[in-house]
């Protein structure tokens, strides 16, 4: 995820050091804008992947020694590919206003059109640039810099944090936010703003939080905070555990990146859903590149992926077939490559890959293109190898995932694939518009439901404690509960090193039920709908053979609870097809609790790499 650091009355070195501390978040380019005491503004931007901050430091080594006002940024691309011209800060037409921005400006297309019609010239592909031009327009209308930022933020929809400097204001930096973090710090003769505590640790004597729709005026001698309407507010002081070192701050107070990233899942889903509805209410996948006609012409979808991404692809099969009525296969990428698949120009091959670099998935997409099929990738990394080579792309906007075991990216993939399925349904006319709208409305409820499921971590921990000591786990599910079961088993294997099998519940009696004995733990995902009763029957079968049964069940499902020894309750989701991002959460927490109890390093499980670029 992008990072912001800004300083008023500080050294350029403080900004560079701040950027270094933000690197852990993952980024593809970096930049700073500096306003010196003479009122001159200059900008340095580098798009050299994870070397960008180092290169920036070299280029700034001869910068002014005197205090400056400056904003810096590490960018994780969402709109526009990683490149120098898309790197932040972005400037207005005069080159005197410089803006850094985290998050997404949802209505940037309409704002850019309006501003362009008013004579503003855009030079980047980012959503950020509209903020610089909105500030410019408000300044031209007579506002001061804080007022201009407030005016800009009143026009902007989405979730964001921004910091702005102006060449004519060498002692002032202004910042604002909505639903994205921004912290303020004050010290002797220097004040700071940052998106992440790690950039402020040791740099400020006092820390404050900025709330939604507040504007901070950051000056060398302190900060002043107002509402967007200009009314002063007293910012809330932030006290930091004195024991926190840089690593603790980077984990945001969580014990590890995995728990931090699980907590970010509601935001990952919300961001993936942002900006997907056009003004007429129809779905738009901006970055897609493929046209509606291209997609109307397809008669088969083949999803290829590995690991957790494959499980997301399995959920997509149900959605694509149900909603878009298009026959869909899901294949493990390493298998797909060598099975001589039947693909032609009417096939859409969808690669699902958090990294966009996994070799097997990449090769499967290449094979698809050689066969004349259309290749689409769902990736979390803008301009990844797959995104560059495929005919089309949908980006998940989960932000970088540091923990090796995928959590937030998996949930974002499921949501992105469901958006694809609904878009296809809309374009192919297989669902009435009002049904698509209702389902998209329901998708928008998922962040809240996922947050609710995450809030039950203590109860999950208690269940994990009750079964701790078991060595054999089965995860069962049917329909979309099946990929959820597979994902639950994979999480447990990866981080706890316990034997865990994911199985379609109905298939158990065709062999694996022989393995069930007292002491085996069976976790069953009881999804609402046609298969619910059947899963409950399967649960009874294993219970009668002595298994310890844990069910994942919706609140109020007392029948399911009566069949189990333990229940992992989840908030209800009206359409079962939309339930996987919610039902998988207790399974992530379950695996996490068991792994922690065993003392394992959940962020860096043994033998695993985050990105697998070998066969
Ligand atoms: C599981 C996990 C892996 C990845 C798989 C594919 O927690 O992280 O199974 O899902 O290696 O990686 P991507 O999505 O980068 O292609």
C-alpha cells in the first residue's frame, strides 16, 4: 500500500528516512517534492521498483541542508502503471502545488473530465492528479491552501489520505483524509505527517491522529486541525507503547503481519469494490482492456491458478456458471500446462495470481494466448508480468501482502472474480439489471460482515484451544463451502504444519471416511442453501465415527450447532455464492490460533516462498 511522509521545517533526510521506513509496505516507485526557504519547489521521482527509495536518497544527497517543507511518497500502483510519470507527488498546471495520495479517488474520471473542460491539463494516468488540479482551481478562486484542500476533498469520493505543499507557502504543509490513516507529529521546530507510525517513530515528541474529513495545517511550530468547514478541532493525542521498535510499529501493534493483514480484509474488499459502478449503475471494470464485445463472444471460461488463488478460482466457477451461464473449468496451473487443453478464440482463460509472477500461472496464460484464447488476469500487483502479458486485467486492491500465507489477497480475489462474473452476466444478459444491482449491493455489505467475523477471534481461539493437540484434520464443504474448506485446510497446513485434508463433504464416504477415528477433527462449512442439509448429514456420519466436529455455521443455525462439538459462528450472508469471504475468516483465525499455540512463525512458514517463480 502507498505510504506518505511529510515534514514542515525539517530536513530532506527526514523525508528520505521516512520513506525507507515505509518500504516494508511494498511499493513500486517513490518521489518527493521539496519547497525550500526561497519558495522554490522541486520534485524527484524514481520508478525502479524496490530500489526506488535508495536511488531517491542518492539523488537527494546534495539537497538543501537548511530546513524545508516536503512531502514524500512510496507508491503501490492502483491507477496507471508503475512509472516515473505516474509516481507521486503530482502537480497542478502551474507546477506550484504538489500532492501525495494514498487510497483511491473513486470519482476521478468525472472530476478529470470536468477539470479538463475547464482548461486543466493532465499528464499522468493516476486518480491522484485530480486532487492537485482541484486545489489549483480553489486557489485560483481565492481560497488559501487549507481552504483549497478542504474544497478539493469536498468534491472527492472514496477513501484516501493526502498531503499537499505549495511553492508559495514554504512553511506550510496541508493534509486531509477519509477512511485511510494519517498521523501527525510535532517536535522542536519540526512537524510531520505520515500514513504509518513507523515513519514518525523517534522523529516527533507528540503524536496525534487526524480524523475523517479533517484538515491539518502542519507548520514548523505545530499543527492546527479543522473540519472541512474550517471549524477548529482539538486533535486526539496518540500514545504509543514505549516498547515499540520499528518492527512493532510496522506491524501496527499486531504481533505479526498475518494478523495485521487479516484485519485489513474489510478494507481490501471495500477497495476492490470501489469505483466499479458507472453513472448509469452498470458495472464498469475500468482497467479491463477487453471490451464487452470480446467477452460476449466467449463460450467457455478456464480459470488457472495455484494455491489460495486456485481456491478463489473455484468459487468463481460457481458464480460464472450460475450468474453468467458460461461453462467454466478451474485448473491448477501446473497441471493445465501439460494436459493439452482445448482452447480457442472463444475461450476466456482467467489467471488468478496475487503476485502476477507465479511461473505456472504465467505459462498457462502464455499457452492460452498461443492457442488464440483471450487471457485475463486477476492480480494484486499493477503491471506485474501477467498483467503486462495478458489481454485483460482486473486488479484486486488489497495492498501488499507481507505474510507468506495469503489472507487479504485471497478475499479480494474472490470479490474481484465475483465482480467479473456479474459483469459477464450483465453483458451477456443472463441476469436482469436489478438482480445484478442487488447482488452488487450485497457485495458491498461484505466488508462489514468480514469485520464482524474478525471480531469473533476470541471465540475461534477458544475452539482452537479445545482441539489443540489433535494431529489430523479434515475440512469438509459442499458447493462454495468446498473451496472454503480447501482454503481452511491449506491455511492450517501452511502455518501449523498439521495434517489437514480439504474434501468435498459428499465424497468422504467414497474412501477417506476410513480415516475418521476418535481424535480426528472434522471442520465442516455449513453453507446456507440447497446443500446445507446434505452437509449436516455428512457431519452426522463423521460424528458417529468418533470425530470431534467443528462447524462453521451462520448465526442462529441451531440445527448445525446441535450436530457439532464446537461452532465457529459467522454473520449470515443472504446469497450463499457471496458467503466465502465471510466463512473463510474463522478458518484463517483457527489456523492462526493453532499455529501460534505451536510457537510457529506465521509470517514465514517453513519451506514456503511468497512468490513462486520456478516450476
Ligand atoms: C497460500 C498461498 C499460496 C499462493 C500461491 C499462488 O496461502 O499464499 O498458495 O496462493 O502460491 O500465488 P499467486 O497468487 O501469487 O500466484
